[in-house]
C-alpha cells in the first residue's frame, strides 16, 4: 500500500469515528472539502502541518495517526 493510500485510510477511519462528514472536518480544520477527499483517496500527500491540524480536530495525537500509517506500511518502520 502506498503512503497516500495508507494515510487516507487512517484519516477516513478517524473522521468517521468522530462522526464528521468530509465537509464538517474540512470546515473545522479550515480546509476545503476537496482537500479532505483527495487525502482520503490517496491523491494528495499531507504535510506535517496538515497531520497536526487534522489530528487536533479529530481529537487524536499526531503520533497515533503516524503509528496507524506505519502499521499499514511496515517498510516505513
């Protein structure tokens, strides 16, 4: 699995667990909903700033997101 796909899968799982639509997450993170869609589909790579921003809105630690991406991409560990 590519990095973008792994991040997208993790982001989508946390977004759904938080009960947010893509639009609501984007609004809370001061982003455009198209960006959230692109991240979730693995078509855009997040910056470190984006990971921190989204994790804050989702109520998880950035390290949790990174660990979950690592679990999907063992070669990153």
